[in-house]
C-alpha cells in the first residue's frame, strides 16, 4: 500500500453492501458510481489502476460492473474480499427482484407503480449520460491531443448505433487498433484525464491506497498452482449443484435446464446484458416457454429500475419460469419461483467470479507495461462510444415509447432535469431517482404524462 492507511474488511463490507443498493443505471451508471466513490472520494484505488481493471473486465463475458467490484475487493482483501464484493453487488438486486416479481404476478399493473416507472426510466437515461461524461472525460483528452482515441470512440458509436455491429467485433477491433496505436502514437494511449485534467493539475489528489506505483500485493501475484486451484474449485461449485438438481428432477427437469441454459448465457454475454437479451428471449420465451414476450419486456423494465447489474433480469425470468411450472408444487409457488430465481442467479454469476479470481493475477502482472496498456486504453475509448450509443437508445425509447407515435416531451423534460442534477449539481443517484419517481407519479396523476 502507498501509505499507512488501511481499509478494514468490515469497512469494505459496509461499502460493498451500500453499493449493492445504490448501483442504478446499468453498467455505465454502476461504473460511474464506483469511480466516484473509490477513485475520487475514498481514494482506495488510483485512476490508472481502476481503468486497468475495468479494461480487463470489459474483455470478459458477464456483467463488467460486478466483475470490477469483485476485482477491487480481491485486490484489497484477497479471495474473500472479492467474493464478498461480488456477492453483495448482486444480493440486494436478487432480493428486490424476487419481491417485485411476486408483486408483478399477484397484483398486476397498479397506477402509482406505473407512475414510478414512468419517472425512473428517464432518470436511467440521464445516469448513462453522466457516465459518458465521467468516463469519457477520464480517457479522452482534447481531439487535438488524442485524435486516435476520439476516432475510436466515435467509430464504436457508429458501429453499434448505426451499423448494428456485434459488440465482440467492436472490442476486438479496439484491441487491435490500441495495439497499433501503442506502437505508432504511444503518447495518446497513456492513461490520462480529459476534462478533469485541469482540476487535477490545480489540486493534486491525495495518494490512493492502491496507487499507480503500489507494488502488486503478494496474494495478487501469478501462481500456476493457485490458478489450477481456482479453476478446479469453480468446476466443483458448478458441478455439485447441477448434480443435486439432476438427481432431484432428472435431465429434463426445469431447474437443471435453467442451470445449463443460463451457464451458456453467462459465457455469451460479451457486451453486457443487451447483447445477450436476444439469446435469453429466444431460449426462455420461444423455446422453453417460461414466460411470455410482454412479460420479458416488463422484466427488462424492472431490471433497469432496480440496483445491480442489468443482467439480473435473468432472476425475473427464473422466478416467472419457476412460478408457471410450479417446481415445488401449486401450494408453494412463491418458494418454488424464488428457488428458480436463485438457481438462475448462481449459474449466471459463478463464471464471473472464476474469471476474476483466476485471471486477476495475470492482469496485475501487466500493470504499467505499455504493450498491454495501449490495447486496453483503446478498449476504454471504444467503450465510451458504446455507452453513448446506449444513452441514445434509452433517450429514443423514452422520447417515442410508441414507434412512430408522438414524442413524449414530459419524459424528455424529466431526463433533462435528471442530467442537470447529476452532471452540473453533482447530486447523488438515489435522490435523483427518488425525485424522478415522485415526479412521474405526479405527472401520471395529473394527466400530464402519456
């Protein structure tokens, strides 16, 4: 560590639990929250170490924000620190979605609930806009200083938003261009800050607990034996629950089928939740019939407006599948559905823990090496464009909820106010979401909202 300060395991646990309840806005918003809390305010990790870890997580299948939390928790407090950070990032979302899924099935559409959702959706779009500003400002200097990075950010936006190219292709292209950039324009690919640089120069930040030049801790150094142990344990933690489910229900049972299906989904989620949703829709709705198409869309709305990774929509899918198939019998439908949601969550997130705990030491060994930094910086620049495309998608969705219909100016006004509050007035995510939800209820009640 860079100085005498330490972070106790208990203090870290309290923060990771808090993060699990405030991590709204999908991966973009969650990464922005972690950056604000861990880099800017608490100074647990430096800018460059944060971005180095983020770039690795962006390469992996699975929820990058949850993997980033796991990575930083592992750096701070070894394996149990990473497990605690990753679990607490997901657990509040799982509990909330189980409760909301039950309320959705039992009580249906309630007026005030529709109003809350109406107000929160524009707030989510504003959180994404804030994330573009924060992360883009940390990576992109002025276009004159870093034209290559700006071109990659704009190119990735066009590739995703206009051409509809797959995210893995965008990432691999950014990786290749970053490697070339590191050879021919290395100064552009050094981790730096954009619109934050002036502030940094005027008021240098205090040293971070894990700073740019902090030596890699002993537990984070690569060991072949440790790598094999992590892979073996990950395999056991997958195989034992699957064996129990197969012994209970057989190969055609609902829960073993869900376990296999969502393991496959976890290994295909390059590009985040939106990249894998078509796969989940095709399997869960069309092939297995665990829920209907409209229910899948409603589940996505719930996933967007609850904390935790957006891929947690799979818990909603599992809950409805367990409810409709009555896995524990008709008299215990809730507990059967909750069990199905838990099984789905386990098999979806287990690979993420293995990726971080197995690959983390390899990533730490590349810290500060230009031939690794440049490709990963290129990915970060491309991710800025991808997040911007997500923001445009959200804004278009709230502006025209019915394609071809009239514009919803009330929703756009909420999004503008939320963005102003977040970017200009630096208000917290929770107060902004709460205010937008209350405003949505008011507008629905008075007839001002569609």
